[in-house]
């Protein structure tokens, strides 16, 4: 039997390749090419437009690092919005915070939600939590239709292609600012510095034009391009670097910890130079 391999082409001359065991679903949705596959090394994997979104084995890194730094920085994050994130991983992490009364998920592609519930139940299992509202809608439009409503906004988007293009613009960050309460904050995934240095530089510049406090942090996500993944946080009032480590409770995590909270904001020198 011939082995089947999948390659995510990350540049014109570089990619990551993995052996597949089975393809559960492959569908062209209204917005993107969606595939749910079983891999030898990483377990079940969600692919969108040929890019790895999440896997059984390493998903906890990304989802924990989107959710917990902001939620342990804001003192009272009662109402939280997730833009994108239809796999439900960020929502699962948010539900570990009892201060959160309502978490709203807005994803433009309902098929991501549907297939994640079916094939990634350990990731999507909290989407039916009574504290969660799920809307299949355009996150860009949702942001601009809701003013002064959220304590924390998390942008769990794909890379800036297809339906996610508008989620990497200054206008979107201004919309986020307006959708946040007077002491609100947001975080967005901002790709990797090896292949997307210009993107990180541009996002950092745009967010600094909108928010008075801007911090960048990183995590190691082995199935994402280069493995070194960055996040950008914009805040109206609270600084994650001023959080007392002793005030952060131990919760059920595999990557994030109270000690890692501030450490994640210590950037490699070449990344630090990008965001000066």
C-alpha cells in the first residue's frame, strides 16, 4: 500500500510534511477548503486552505496562550468575545475562568464548528456550555456592530488570506477598541517571525496607533510554520507585565503557568527588533 503524505507549503521553497492515516472529510465550504484528517504523528488535524489549524497533540499550546495571558491580566473579564476559533479550543480554555459570565464565539464558517464537534470533541467540547453563545457570522461585522460591550476580545483567525484578510487591518483594530469597555483589552495571533516578519511589524505598528499599551509574546507550536508563534496584545488600561505572579491561580493547563505568564513576553532579540 502506498503511503499518503500531506505537505503544507509554507514558502515557495519550504514546507512541513506529515504522513496521513485517513481523511475523514474534505469539503469546499462557502469560504474555504476544509479537511479533517488523521495523521500518524499528530493525531486528528484540521486543515483550512491547506494550512494546519489545530491537531490533537499540540493544540493546547496555542489555545492556552491565546486565552490565559489576557484573562489573568484583566481583573474582571466577565464578557469575552472570540473572533474565529470555530474549533472551540480557545472557548474551552476561557471556560476554566469562573469570572467569565459569557463567552461569545463568532466564526464565519459554520462547517468548522460542525466538523470540530464531530471529529475534535476534546477541543470543541465546551461549545455547548450554557455560558457560551455561538454565532455563525462575520467577525469583522460583529465587531463594528457592538460598541463598549466586551471586557476581552480574542482574535483566533487563520492567516491573512481568504475570509481572514480584514482581521489584520488598522480599521479592524479600531473596531476592536470601540467594541471594548473602557478598561478592555484584546489579543490576536500574529504568525511567525521567520516567514512573516513584515506582517508582525505592520500589525504592531497599527495596534500601537490604536491602543496605549501594546505587548508581544510567543509560544512554541510545532505544527505551525517555523514553530515560533507570536501574539500581539493591545490594552486600554492593564499591562500583563504588571501582573503579580503570585496572584495567578494554578489551573488545569499543559503549557501556560503563572511563571510562564511574564516569561512569554521576553522575546528573542530579532523578534524584539521587529516590534520596536
